[in-house]
C-alpha cells in the first residue's frame, strides 16, 4: 500500500535515518487487513447477486421463448403437439394449401375441380386502361396518367379529386401515385380491397365481406377518376359476391370464404382449376390427392428443445445448491487488487473458479424452486387423470443431483404423439373451466406459475437483500479506509514532528560544539 501522499519512494529520515514509509505501512497493516476482509465479504455478496441475476435471466428467457403464447417457440398452443402431416400431390397441387391440426383425421381424400373462389362484390376494368396498353408504373403520379380514351383525371384548382366507394368519401391529390391511391382506398372505411395488375392493365375493387351487399362507386365534384379506371362509360358495373365451390371426395362443398375447415384440417383455395380433357373435361388425372398421416418428428423435437432448456436451468440450480469446496479449496477466497497484480489472467480465472464454489450452497430459495418444479412433474393434470409420466416424462434420481430434471423416454413420447396428440397436448397445456373462469392446469402452466412467483417474489426479495448488504459493506469499507487514512496522516505528522525536534537538537549540538571549540 502506498502513502496517501502519493509517494512510493522509500525516504529515510534526514535526522533519524529511519525508513519512515516502511514503519507507517507496517503500523497500518492491521487496518488494511480489516479492509481486505470487508472487501472479500462484499465480493462474495456480489458473486451471489450476479449468480442469482444470471438464473433470473435464464428463467425469463425460457418463459418468454416457450411459455408465452407469443414466444418464438411457444409450447402453449395445441398446434405445437400436432403430429399429423399432409402430403399433397397432383398437377393442380398448387391450387390448394392444406394445414393440419391436432384434430385432423388420418386418411386420404381427393379434391376435384375448384369451380369458383369466394369473392366479395367486385368490379374490374373491362379492358386495358392505359393509353398504349402497356400498363402504368405503380409509382406514376395520378396527374400524369393518360387513359385508353386519351383522357386524364380531372382535378380542381387545388389539385384534388373526390371519389366515393361503398359510401366512403376518399380524397385524391394530383401528386398521389397509383400505390398511394391504393393505400388510401384500402385504409378507408369503404371496406374494400383495391389493386392494379400492370400486366393485365386493369384495376380491381373487391368487397372484404363475401356476404356483403354490392357496393356503389362514383366520382364527385365533376371528377372522372373511377370512370377512367373501371371503364364505367362502357356500362361496366359492380358484380355481386360469390361463394367458393369445390368438389371433395365427389361431393360439392360450398364456402363463404376461401379458407375453411374440413375434417379437422384447414383447406385454402388459391385458384380455380380447369379440366385437361377434351373440351376442358375434368379427368381423374386432374384431381388433387391429399394423404394425412402421423409423423411425430416435428412435435417431438419441439418438446425436446423445451426440455433441454428446462433441464439446463435445473442442472445449474441443483449444482449450485449442492456445490462444496474440498478441504484443500477451503482457503480460496476473493482476491484483493494487490493479490491480483501478482498473478496472470489465467491464474486469476483458475483461482476465482474455485473461490466461487459453494457461494449458493443450500440456498433456500433455489432449493424450494427445484422442489416445487419436481413436484409439478409428478402431479396429475386436473381434468385428464393423466401424469407426464404417462407419455414418457419422469424425474431423474434425486440423490444423484438430477432429481428435478426431466428424463425423456423417447419411444414412449413418440408413440403417444402418434397415437393421440391431443392427449399429449392436454398434459402440457390443459385448461379447465372453473366456475366460468378458464384455469390452466397443464404441466406447463404449473411450471410458468412456479417460475413467475419465484422471480417476482422470492428472488426479487433475495436480490434486494443482497443489494442492501453490498451497500452496507461499501459503507463499512469507506469507514475503515477513512480511519486508516486518518491514522496514516497522524503517523506521518508524528514522524515530521520527531524530525523537526531532532533537527533542533542537532542545531543546538552544533552550536555547543562550536562554542566549546571557540574557547580553547
């Protein structure tokens, strides 16, 4: 330790010849030892705080990822456990999109001709609308458009034109582009979708509600925008809505929407289809073949991904509460700055790895968390009479330090997913209606509640207590340092006084010697 005066050079007293710095440093050694002890205690508190924070972050990450309905790998949706996959084949396979669900029935079906798609009331340009028939650029300004009849859109003196669609008034500006005009219409209260097909050189308006009434369109203030876009001067009119019509297993299925449920799956019609036989006659070769079968691979991998993340937390917790220092490691503690300065980075890292052992040994909060999670894994799920062990999930050996971890019987879990995926989903995410209130009773709801309560209550209190202890340790260190600095200042002043006294004595001795010598 250097003097508070900043000098590290050993100075000998001019008159005493003593090594003042060494004497002061040795005298302050007891003070420094007290400061070092307080520093080590504070460092251990900081290590505990950092470790608890790390566990908190790990738990929060797991909950956000797997236990939130919006998580990137959520386990809270039944679709996660769906083990039904669809194989869609045939020359018209792209005309449909099939999405299976946990309730999909295994088997096969045939989708025949798609006669029509569901559409709201609609109107399209009856012919090309641009002057040269090559189409407009989506970024072209409305004032620069020249239509097939040679006319342009009429704007008032302020550069505005007003149109009415489905009862909603929409203001257009001459600087609007085709894209910005379409955005205005689609965001308006007209409840329609507007589009422009540059290749076909046609505008389209379609009601968003299939069963909605046919809508009206008109120009106001003497404008002509809609007349030009939809060839209204040729008698083009709004057509009423139509339903989707498709043949499935030789039966005609009708739908008000292009996406509908059928035998537990979702079918989306993407386009109509035509037969390839003479005169567009439909033949068996034109059919879309759909085969539904069980494949637990995807669902199994999602469950395993969650369990791996879960076990990582439990393994860390169980390791911390069981961790002990050996007899030879008992003397390892936090290093002071002086001790660190004499070691290499690797030596410091190796030393602190041992010094941190056992800092959360027998931590009550962590032990309670691990015990609660282990119990949740062994409990039955209300409303099902089932336990996680019924699908191949069990706890490890408590005495080996893996008691809270989830052990997977892979064959049993895959068999459960293939036989009855809804049963598996219930064990994880079951919700029961308790007097009109939906309550999650599945294993994952229990895990989420236990982890949330620990983070928000128990661990929050633990972290606060540690922060208070660290603050008090800093205050105590400051007091000890102030006492040491005061003692250091006092000692140097005493040595300075001694040197002054010796200086005076030396001066007096020299005077007396001179006087005695002068009398000879």
